[in-house]
C-alpha cells in the first residue's frame, strides 16, 4: 500500500434528507393538531354584539267596553233584518220586521237570492265607493282593505234587499195592513251588531277581574236566528264612537306605563294601527291599563275581546338575542366585608379556607349609596364563608340577600369569559344591554348564541 493510500481519511455519508419531505411532515403534524383541537373543543354557535334598536310589542287580549244597548223583539214571529251587522242606522230608520206566519220573509229572501238586481243609481253609488277607496288607499295601511271589503259586502247585501222590497212593495203593504208583517224602527242612531254576549252593561266603573275570563263569555249569533219570541234579543246597538280597551297589568308593567298618556296600538286581526289615550288605574289590588279610542269601533264592534299589540318606546344600544343571556344570582356584600387591593380600585372579599383565608375578587354589578356592593365571584358556593377584615367575623353566602343579574359569554379569545350586563330594554326576542364593566364586552365582540350551552372558562370553537 502506498503512502498516499494510507493518508486517505474516510467520512461517514450523511443521510440524503429531502427538504420537501420535511415540509410535508410539518404540515401533516400541523393539520393533525388542528383537527384534534377542532374535534376536542366544544362547538358553540356564536353571534356578534351589534348596535341596534328594538320596540317592545306587548300582546294583550283587551276587554272592549262601549256605550251599547240590547234591543229586544217587540213581538214573536219570523225575523227579517233591514241592515247587515256593523251597519249604521239613523233615528227612525227601520231595523227589523217580525212576520207572524213567515210567508213574507220567505218571499223577500227568495227574491233577494234569485231575482233582485241593482238599479243604475245603486250601481253608481257602489262604484263611487270603490273609486273613493282606491284613491285614498295607502299600502302601509293594508288592514283598511279588509274593513272596506266587509263594508262593501254589507252595502251590496242591503242594496239587493232594498231592490227586493221595492219589487214586492204591494205584497208588503198587504201584509202590513193585515198586521202579519210589522216593522220596527230605532229610537236612537248607532251601529247595529248582530250578536250579544251578556256584557253589554259593562262600564269603566263596574268591570271586575272576573270579566277578563274569556271562558265565561257566551256569545249568541243573532244573524242566524230565523224565529224569535217577544222579549228576546234582536240586535245590539253601539251608540257612540268613543270606546275603551281595558287589560290587566303586572306591577312592573304598570310602573313602566303609569306616566304614559298616549300609546300606539296594532290590531292583530288586520294589522291596522291607531293612537289612543291611555292611563293606568288600580282596582282591588290589580292594575289595569285603559285605552280610550274615538275611531275603529265599526270594525271591531262585534268583538268583546280585541287582540292588540302595544307599540311602546323604541330603544337603541347594544343588541343581543335573549338566548345569549344567562341569569345569575347577585349577592349583597355589606360595606364592612369588602376589602380592596393595592390599587384601592378592585373590590374583593376575604373567603375562609380551612383555618385561614384568601382574598377573592368580586365582580361588582352595582354599588348602593351606603357602599354595599351587589356582585358575584367565580366558583361561589352557598356554604362559603366571607369574613369582616376588621373583626374576622364570618357570614355564610346563603345568609346574604340576593337578586337577579344577567350576563353573556364573550368567546373572543377562544374560551368563554362571563361578562355581566344590565338589561335596559327587551322584547320577546332581543334585549338592549350595556356592559357592567366596559373592559369585558364591546361592540362587535363575539358571544355565545345559547348561553345554556357554555360554561365559564370552557374552550369553545365558534360556528
């Protein structure tokens, strides 16, 4: 072996590692890690805190009280109405007739159905009504269409009945002369309603709590009555356009509405809206809201209970779904049981732990004038004991006064942080809120849509 060969030093070969393979492995580890995190984290539907507004729509089935009287049949026999229900009638105008043997009533009904037709004058009057309505129709007041439809039907029916009476004039005169067909006029003007329910004598002075029990209202439809006896109800007459809607209120709602003098309402039957005067009264330990109206009586005169929504004040602010709110108990912490940290800003309590104690931060909700704090802290238990820092005298949590508070779960950081809020206004779906601590919640923060799905400090995946 030559000296040259003896001087050669052999090196071990380094493995040929491909950079592309390393990158693929790193990506695979990254993907597996995130897939594991995704499937192990809890998935929670989230929503965003938005600036918005809501209007409180409170639904009531209100008791209608009107100036009305029940007119009773003057004789017995077969009944014939000159006007349809919800028609206006003037003093001295015929309202109904009684046919002792029913022959004349049968002829009038048959003629109205088969042979009666509108005169040129009647056609012109109906056309004018249609034209007047179309010119004044507002698409925002869609409910007026239903009202006009009912009025048009009544007018058509009355016009056909008038044509029948005109064509059978001779027969009517003969039956009247023989006193088998007697017609009766009204003494006062008003609105004819062809039903009764036994509550026609109600007034703002005599209504009671029992009058709001809808199960005790028995309505009788007089339009379907063919034969009647003397003294039985023949129609109801509403004698004034001024009427009232009355509804019982909770104490809180009465407090909210007691200073209101006017409220806009929506009739749920047809969506029509109107403004009315309002006031709250108290009777037999129950509050009632009384709404006074001077229109719309024609449309709803047949109803004893009218379904309405109260359109109350519109509120603006941070808007969240009601499902995002979690109710918590707030504890009344007396002033002498509160301690502060070095910054003298953050309140806390001394909580007994075995033979010692530990300072626990309070989440302050509000502070009374005397320094008492209403608040809560994490992991609170009814058996916990807090201490007076000066005397070390103890109080158990269960001995403290409590009241309700609310909060939402802020999930901006990937886990649930509970933020106390005040509810300024709410309806059935949304609430206008303000955060108790501005650092815990702000506009556009993400919160859990369903508070019941989340626990404090739980790691969540938003969906």
